[in-house]
C-alpha cells in the first residue's frame, strides 16, 4: 500500500506553537498577580464590565434610520463561527441590550438585575445567548480579556487540603478577594492612582466557604501571618469554557418532580464526608451548581419563566444581592451575568402573577422581535442557502426574497390608513419611497404598531420549507419561488402555531399577495431583458424629448422621413406617459417639469440622460418592451410552433436574463414561459 508521506509532526510544528499554550496557562505567585493588576487594573473587572468591553472590542458602525442614529455592534455579526449566529435586523433592540451592559459596567444599578430576552419563537433569543457565551470564551483567551483565579498548594499534602497537594478554588474566584478586609480600602486607593480604566476596581465579599475554611486554618497554623499563608496560593490564568463548566453555565427546566435547587447552588458530596468527617465541612461540599460554575462569567436560563417557583426565588438573591445560599452554608458572593429568555405566553403569566412581583421588579426585559425589514430577513436565508452551502442547486432570483416577503407580511399589523396596503407598508419599512410618505410618516407607522414583530411566521418555518423544497426539487437543478410557495402553503395545515381558521386564511391571503408580487417582478425582469438595448432606449428618449420640447414651446417638429414640419406626436407621447399612469390632466405638468429639469442641466453645462429620471426610464423600458414584444412573439413560446428567427430572439432574451439578472438556463426558461402564459391570458381576454 502506497504511503501518503504526510508528516504529522512537521505539520503540527508549523501550525501549533507550544508557547501559546504556556501563555494561556500562566501561573504565578500572589505578588506576581498583584504586579499584573497594578500594570493593568482591567484584569480585575467584574463580569458585566468584561462582557461590555468584549462587545465593544469588535467595533461599531453608525447609520441613520427614520432620522434616528442607530449603532451596529459588529460583535453580533458572529466573528467566531463565520457568521453562523449572526443577528440581523434588530439593531435598535441590540442597542438597548448593550446599553444595559454599559450601565451595569459603570455600576448604575442594572448589575443587580436579571436580563430577560423576550420574544416569539425563533426570534434569535438563543442566538444572542450563544453569541455572548462564545464571545466570552474567545475573549478570555485574548490578552485584552485575560482573567485569573487561584488554587491552594501544599507540597506536603496537608490535612487542611484533605491530604491533597492542590485544592482549586471551586468557584474560580478573583484572587484579590484573598486580601484581608482590613487592608482592602487602602490597597484600592493605591490601585486607583494607576488605574486609567473607566471602571473603579471593587473587591466585594469573601471567598467561597471552602476557601474561607482553608484560609482560616492556614492563618491559625501561621499565627495570623498572612504573607506565609499566601505562599500556599498559586494564581493561574482562567480560560472560560462552557464545555469545561468554567465561567459559563446553562440551565434548562426539567420535569417539576426532578427539579432541585441544588442544581443551582451545589450539593454535599457524601463520599468526602468520610475524608472530612462532617457534612457541615465546606470542603465536603460540591460547589458545582450552575451559579457556582458560572461565577466570573454568565449563566443562561433557557425558557426561564418555565422554572419552578423555588428556582425563581434563588434568582432574586442572585440578582439583587449578588449572592447565593448553598445548603448549610452562609451567603456566598457571586460575580456573574444572569441571562434568561422566554416566549410570550410565559411572560404573560409572569405579568399576571402577583406573587412574582419581586422578580418582575428585578428584571430588565429586552424585546427580541421578528425582523420586519425585508433585506435583513433575506440575509438570514442567504446565509444558509447559497452557492457554498448548496453548490449543485441554483437558487432562482427572488426566491429567498419572496419567502422573506411572506414571512414579514404575516408579522405586520394592518395599516390604519385605508390608502396603504400591507405590501406597501413592507416596502416603506425597507427604505422604498411612496408618494405622500416620508421618514416621519414611516416612523409614525412603526409607533402605532405596538405588537409588530411579536407575532407571525418564524424564520425556522421558512428554513424548514425551503429545505423541503430543495429535497423535493433538487433533481431539477434549480429552486424557484413557485416551489417554495407550494411548500409554504402546504405546511400551514400542520403548523402547530396556526391557532384559528382566520389566521390560516390570513396567511394564505398573504401568500396570494406574494404570488402577485412575484408575477409583477418576473414580468419586469423579462421586460427589462427584452428592452435592454440601450441605444434603442436612447433613440426612443431623444424622440420623446424632441416631441415634448415642440409641444411645450408650441413649435413644430421636422419629420425625419418626409422632412416636413409637423405637430408634436401626441399619440406617441401619451403611449409612453400612460405606461407610468400619468393621467391626461397631468400630462402638461409632467412635460413642463421634464423640460425645466433639462434646461437647468443645460445651464450647468450638463447633458440630460434618461437614467436621471427613474419614472421616465421605466416608461421608456415598458414602451420599448411593448414595441419589441410583438416582434419576438412572446406568446408563441408556450406553443410548440416557434420559427427560427423568433427562437433566435428568444435565446438572446434568455441570455440577457442569465447574464444581467442572475438566472440560470432552467429558471430563465421558466420565467419566459410564465410571462408568456400571462400575456397569452391577456390576449385571450382582449379577443
């Protein structure tokens, strides 16, 4: 058998540096740690300060939405797993969350609160939580995010350590907590002289019960000589890890019969009672509850409000007093962020439960709604369905946008203005302009829709149905909007969150709106592909402008064929203007505005281009399409009788769809057939 000649040792040497391991596993004396703190007091930050700095370390960018300055925190682009958990479209809500962390970091009071993410199913609450946990893991491995803990060492295997040579701080606490309370204030005063950080270093509370017991025993052994006691302390770098249960905890509700509050605060280790002789000896206690192991970092409560009431009481002390009560031991200080998330039904129960008033008072709720902006919703699906993830299947243009459109239509509230449809509202939210609506109007629309984004179809449902459509139609080689529409509609019958026939009818009605919108879009694509000949549009535009000029200045125009002076061609001008719904009564205004604009450009020494006027550009395209449609005989596509000349023209249009609009051969053919069938229906109705 032939050898691959792959040298694994050489490969590892090239890509792995043992010095990095040593750097991340630094160990030193208590004095060496104090030296580090004096050089960089940020090392002693609390959990809220560390999370806020972590978010800010990835930078920000600003943009304006509805005349309001919005900050985008690049941390939420998920720099850890190539955008896997990236969060889009809810920047305003993420700003509120970051403001919470900033306030807590500065000690303004929110550090004594539970952060509760609230929103409908599938609205990215878990993604936000995962990002914060992943971010902390990564940040703790950087020099900027370095933090430290300590362990007791005794080479003789002292009885104080239960015969062990090493006893690690079970809650990986801040080493400065080992300082005697009598000297802390003066030490912090010295530290403040070199502290350039915006945060004031604080040392709160005593070490955990086990380490407190050991500290007292060594103090007795050395007659109160604290310096000798510290020779048994080894400070080490702390790398946070959810898998290793260091600084990051996750708690999930279970069956009420199996729930036990010791899962949060730890429990007695009965095996160790034989070593230490008593169940009240703190060394015989396992400080391995979620609050214990999450100390210095973050604990996530999944579906927090489904917890048993006894657990919720534990949260009160953990948040307000920043301490926990392990069984048989005194209150123990903790330093962690408590992050919960919940769906709407559970939150409503909390609001209606008067016994939970204390918890409500200690909770900061951040809404995490569904996205209501089309381009941001589409980003979710483009992230999952693209050339890299599905290289063998082409996604037809507008497929993901149409699925996104339907999802958002189900989330929007009905506009109170009778002249505005839901689809128009969606387009306004996405930055499009409509006559009679400016940014202030759109801002008002958002304000009056209190429940918007808290109901409707979740991205998960859309992802499931796109996946189904890919499986069913993968053999075709191209996924188009109709395949996705069919899956979206058929899945509604079995959708667990469709609660009434009225809701089902509404969702189907929104699908019909999407189908009509797609019909208009694909017609527009084909029209543009047919009328893409720029020189033909320029000629048509020049002809139109010449006629408008003659009309507005009451002049005659010379016929290029007969060379005779003739009146402006009213029929020709109206054939263009009618394409963009300019009524007879408004034609003079439109023509005068156009000529005034052309005149103003001329004064500046600039030449008019039809692309400068979006409405005129669209009208010229539609007119050219209408003129060329008959020469191509588009309706013959759906019959089997297509002459060679027509087929050549059809191939040209198809190639333009592929080149200019990202169609493939399959979906370009489908689009042409679909548009041809629409015009065939129109022709049959006219006849």
